[in-house]
C-alpha cells in the first residue's frame, strides 16, 4: 500500500507526463502552420492552387474567325467583301482599311485597279518595300508574302494579293492583310475569304495616279 508521500510522487509524475504530451502536441500543430522545415503539408496546399492561363503564342487561328460583309469603294465603283467580325474601319474610299480592336491585325483593299498584271505588281511591290530585315517568303499566283521588323511592333508579316481581270491582262483589286509571323494561318484565312467574296461594280479601269 502506497504511503501519502508515494501517492504524491506518482501524481506529480503523471502530471509531468500529461504536460509533455500537451507541449508536444502544441509543437506539432505550430510546426504545420509555420511553414518551417520540410513541410510536406504546406507544399501540397501550394500545388493544389489553380494556375493562371498564359498565352501560347500560337497567333491568329483560322477556326476562331467569323466574317461579316462590308461595303466600301467609290460612289461610281462600290465594292463589298467579307472581313472578320469586329474589325473596325480605319479608312474608307477606294483604299479602305479594317483593323482588329487590338491593332495587331488588319486588312486593306485598293479597288483602283491597274493596267499591270498581278505578277508585275508583285515584283514592283517587292522592290518598293523599305522595311528593316525584309524577307520575301514567296511571290506566287499574284501574291507577295513577306516578313520584316517594325521599329515599334516588332516582327511583322504581310500578304499582298493582286487579283486579275478575267483575261489576266490587268489587275482589278489589291488585298493586303497584316499581322505577326505566328498569325500566318489566320492571315491566310482572312485573305482567302476576302478574295472569294469580293464584289466589284462600276468603273474597273486604272484610276491610280501616275
């Protein structure tokens, strides 16, 4: 049978044991929220946070485009063509230009016509472009494709297509689209749609200034 002294000693030891256990629990809890040491729980929380979307740099995609018919040209030579929906008119008349809201992409028409053939105009345009790091990509089928570096906007790409009269002896209209090199697929789609849908009426002779 334990004496009063022994009972007091046992009670003291039991109290110390409970205190150590509670202190250890507090340390474990504080360790999990402090972020100190090799905290696997903290790492798991960070990894489960959603990542922000980033630009892929794929450029203008043909499949994302929708088109709207636009009227332009002179009173005696009206014209219509499909351009991407949302692109706004920047200039009118016989040389209208439409630009997307960001200012990155554009399409321009010249309905004044020319006595020169499309191939002749391609060669003339290739020689007249004065841009930094100009590179001619191709000049086939009356279409000039080129890249250059703009001082403000950086690398750029242009596609200028000259559409012939039915007999091929003259040029009826020029259609030029512009953007960045990574936009080539979308720019080709814009150019093709404009070429397929353009309608000219009235005067179709050479009205360009000498």
